[in-house]
C-alpha cells in the first residue's frame, strides 16, 4: 500500500486555485522583465520631447529658406551645399578644432596626474578633493572677466610674465593662436578638476592588492601608474574623452565672453567657433534655415570625431584590436 507523502494545507487555510497561481506567476515574470524598462522610461520620454523632437525639427528647418519674416520655402539640401563652400564656416571649424586640441589634450593629462596624486594617502583628503571643484563653482562670466584682464594687452599678467623672458607684448585677442591659447587656458582651469574627480573614482575601484604585489616585485610608482592604473582605467578614460570631445566642440561661452560679447569672434573671426557661427546666422542675421544647417553639421562633426576619439583612446589605453 503506497503512502501519500504530499504536503497538505493546514486546516482552515484557503487553497489558491491553479488558474490564479498561473496568473500570479505570469505577472511576476512580466514584472521582472518590464520593470527595468519602466525605471528608465522617464529619461527616454524626456529625451524624446526635449532632445529628439527638436533635433528632427531643426533638420526640417534646415531644408527650408526660413527667415523671421516671410514665407518658408522648401529648398532641399541647398543650405548644406552653400555651407560646404562657406569660408566663414570652415574658419569656424578650424577655430573649434584648434581650441579643442589645445585645451582637451593638456586637460586630460593634467586631470589624470592630479587624480593619481589625490589617490595617495594624505591628510584631509576630502578637503583637497573638494577643492579641485572650486573653479567649476565659479560663474563663467566671472572667470571670463578675470582671464580677459589676465590676458590684457597692456596691463595683463601674462604679458607681465613674458616681459621677464624678453618677449614683447602679445595682443591676445587680435591674433588667432594667442586667442586660442587664452580661451583654452580658461577652459582647462574650469574643467581639469572636474575630470580629475571622475578619474579618481575610477582609480579607487582598482584593487589595492595589485599595487601591493607590484611593489613587492620592485615596481616603482611610475611603472605602477603606466602598467596598472592606466590600463585598468581604460573605460573611464574613454568616457571622459567622449564627454570632453562633446563639450569642446560645442565651445561657446568662453570665446564669446573673451571677445567682449562679439559673436564674430573678433575682427578677423580669429576665435569664432561653430556654435558661435550658428548663433550668428540664426539670431543675428535671422537666417534660421542656414543656422539650422550649421547646427546639424556641428552635430555630425561631434558624432564623427567622438567615434574617432573612442577608437584612438581605446587603442592607446590598451584596448583590444
């Protein structure tokens, strides 16, 4: 005689019907699979309304002869063909890339070295780590006023220092290379500390046992930095490089304030960026169609150059081929 060893429900307990149990299991599986998408959906909904729709509408405006007064005429890609032969646009592109290279490369190297210094044992580390954010707290207008005075032609501190080395006065705002250098110095002063904290967060995730093992093997701190820190920091380096590329190619406020608010970037357009040229066409000349074409070209330049930087930095930081 076989014994029934199946568990029995306690007396008085309600028995869940099989159909309801199956429904509950399905809802549980549905909750597990859909919950992550529901959690991130607010961001994508906001991006759709405030990001993707303006981007698409800007592209539509760029296909039209669109001015503030008058009818809108569809002209296709005529704004883009005009843009490709526009000397002022390519001058703005050259200025943007020039200031981007001069500012971003030293900025990332200094941020990496500063983060490595902040990662060591020191007294009151929180005070020093928070102190590197002080330039970011300062308003852009105040920073521009200080640096404009610092790079003044007659009484600027930069020319005062150069005087001791026998260098004649430099008109920082009038020449292309000097204007690039002044604006890049302003950008580096504001953003180096911010990037160093991102690097520091990545360094603190590296196990200390690796450094202890390297020290036992006789590796110096410099060798540990290049053989352990930099390769393991590759994802952070790629992230900071992409963010710096996007911000550097959208440079607008610093060169505008350095040139006393002139949208043309100077008499020779020596420091006008693509963002400034877009603003000049759209809101000074009221050529919204052409300004929208400039905005879309800037978007494509950022996309292409960010991908290029991603591949280069990944290779240099020890990524796979």
